[in-house]
């Protein structure tokens, strides 16, 4: 595909496609771009060149994020950050994360082509790790930028035993400086992220774009059901305490409760281990996961309470043991209401339609960046809602509409900020 030489959604999509293969992938036959790998390095070189072409100065920060800066009218102006992530899961799609970075570059290019400078700088940031693509944590690099790293984060090692320090060293970066990627709160006006929806709602309802109201609160539990193992041929049915049959009923209860709430409430059993797991033994123990999410913490909490009660009832009736352990508790991240309103107006500007507002069930860098600055998110429809898969696809027209919405957003942001921001001369406005 030949990219146009001016800012366009087509160019953003074409560049994602370019970056979908070796040497931008660490695998020859599929896309896998883990943090601080060879594909990541090659990708940053390419992105830096595109940023420069678009009128930005490009640098790699202390955490391995690529950052392009489009200066404002003053060199020390605060920053509007536009970004997403450049890493991918193994055998991932080309647009997850990367399209948001490419649309950020196109947004800047669009204004640069018109010679427009803002009373703030715009920086486009491509986060190195969102997916947990290399180390066993996710959003490592946005957490560095937001200044919210945990104590254990710097002691990580990948599956091959390579530590973060060594991986950074291969990238010309130092562990001791990693946390120095943190930005100052007073320098960052806002963080805006465009991302494919990774779900089917926009496509099903015929919307190219959506505005994210919040990133869902999430609970993850481990459930252990303990019954009594026995010979599958000799143990009478009425005497059984079958852990798997009980777990099966529990899975259906989780599904029923998840389906009984608002549309953004979801509940999933995605993993199950059966012990002893042989055909001729009645299962004695089953361990399974429960993932519960909703845009509002209270909705998630209520569903989790219902699940606890329902599972305890099933366990009591079937006389099996049940142990539920909370393993992860992520609070909901509401997007900033003022910025989201600007984004909704921007979407209305370009589509003429009332924007679809939806909750993101998936986590994004924006949930981390919300701890540093107000955030807004724009979702793009993707085909079939498919993501984290090579079949991931977006329409060029949708990417173009998204670019127009992003430029409309930045224009509206400029007007709002200039009205509310520090006193500027009439000429500067
Ligand atoms: Zn993503």
C-alpha cells in the first residue's frame, strides 16, 4: 500500500501494516513485538523518522518509550500527550496500540502542514510495554511515566531469565535511570489515547468511533472446589461429591450473574484445572478463575457478592468445599468528564451523529496515565471485535474519521485551554 504524503488515516493504517512484519517483529511468520526486543528497536527507529518528518523532535525516554515533541509557541510550554503502546502480544494484530501512536503522529502532521502552533506543546508517546509482552507485569512503561512504579517492578526477569537491567542495557538504557522517565504533573495538561475497541459494540451498532467513559473495574478470583475423588466405575452416583460437576454449575452461575447486569458488566471463567484429571476417576478437586468487570466499581462489587453467595449455595447443596481468593482488584478509571465531553463534541463534528459512549472492558495505558493527568479515550471500530489476533482489522475510512476527530479534539482543547489557561496576549491566542 502506498502511503499518502500528507496526514491521513490511510497513512496511519499503512504504517501499522509496515510495522507488522520482520524486522519490526521478533518472529518471522507472525507479529510479536515484545518490550526491548530487536523488533522494538527497529520499530522505534522507524517511528522516530516519521515523527521527525511530521515536524517533531524524537527521543527515547529512560523507560524505552518513543516520544516526539511538537513545540508550542514557547519552548517551555506544558504538554498535551497523545499516545498508546507499540508492543504486541505474541501473534498479535497490527493495530492494537500502534494505530493510536500512528494517529498521534498524523494529528501533529496535520497541524504542522498548516503551520499551526499551540500555546502548549504536543508530545506523541509510544509506550514500550503495555501488554506485559516481555516481563510478567503490564503497563510497566506508562507506570514509569506516571511515576507510579512498584517496588518489585525493577527486579523483574523475563521467561528466559533476562533481567530488566540487562534488557535495558541492550537498549542503551540504565535501570538506575528507569524511574526518571516520570513526568511532572504540572507539565502534563492531559493524556489522550485513540485505540481500537477490541470488542464488537461499535461495529454491531454501526458507529465508526466511540468515546470511552471509563476503563472497567476488575476483580480476579481463584476458586478451589474440593470434593472426593473416587473410582468412576464403582462409586455410586448418589454418594458422589464431584468437584467438577459442582464447578460446572458454578461456571453457569457466574455466566448468569454477569449477564443480568448493565451491558458493561461481564463475568468470565477462563481457566480451569481438574484434579486428578483422568477419565476413570471422579474429580476430587477443581481450581478455576473468575474475572468480573464493570465500568462502575459498585456494579462489579455487587456482582461479585452475588457470585460469592451463589457459589456458596452450590457448594453447600453438593457438600463440596469452596475456597475463593481475591487475586486482583483494579479500581475503575473514569475518563475526565470535561475532556470526554470535548472528545464527544469532536466526534459529533466529524460524524454528525451523537457519539456512542462506552466503557472499556480492556485495560489501557490511559488507566495508568489517569494517575498523572486527566485522560480521554477515543475508540475505533475493529472488524468483528477481534483483537490480540492476526485477523485484527480496521477500515481506512474509520482511521480517517478518527484522525479528523483527533484534530477536532485538539482544536477544541486549544480553545478551552486558552480560555481557562494562563493569561496569553491576544496575539498568542
Ligand atoms: Zn492495546
